[in-house]
């Protein structure tokens, strides 16, 4: 493992940044898989001052943006994630991941082929996944 991880927070927000973090896995066969990631995640409490160390997370919004790539043998995969509408976290929702609204967009590339994936959270425990091939 290498790269940089940074955590921070206060009573209003939490943040996590991962920069140039590379992990190399060596399989029993000796084959290696490399995973590189660059991520930024941020949580903002709906009610300012509601984040309390050691207490459950309060209601709030999440954003997640970043990239990951994997390579092994002659194969590769990558994903670019962006939050187009912040994910609304509701601790009273009993279905993980407890999002009630918001949208994540992913551009997934596998061996040179792109696919757009949109994950739209529409209610507690309900989400819709839409996949499409980008037009050139």
C-alpha cells in the first residue's frame, strides 16, 4: 500500500480523501492484480453541529467523487464516480445504505469498452439502476 489518506471532520462535516493509493495483490498462482484509487468523500449533517463522536451518524448528505482502476494479466477495468445529486442519508431508514434520494453516476470501462451506470436513490430501500453505452 502507498499513497495518501486524509480524514477530517467537525460537528458539521466529515471528509475522506484518498490520493494515488495503490494496492498490489499477489494471488496464490503468483499473478498480480493492481488497484489504484483516488477518491473524495464528504458528509454534511442536515442539522449543523449534529455529528457527535461515538454516536450514530445523523441525517445528512453524502457526495463521492473519484476514480479506481484495476489491472491483471492483459485485462483492465476502471470506474469514474461522480455525485450529480447529493445522496440523502436518513438514519431512520432501516434498509442499508439508508439513502432516500440522490444520484451517483459511474463511467465503467472494461477492456476499452465504456458503460454509463446511473444509480438513482428514490426512497428508503428503493433505487433504480440505469445502464447505457455512451454515444460517440
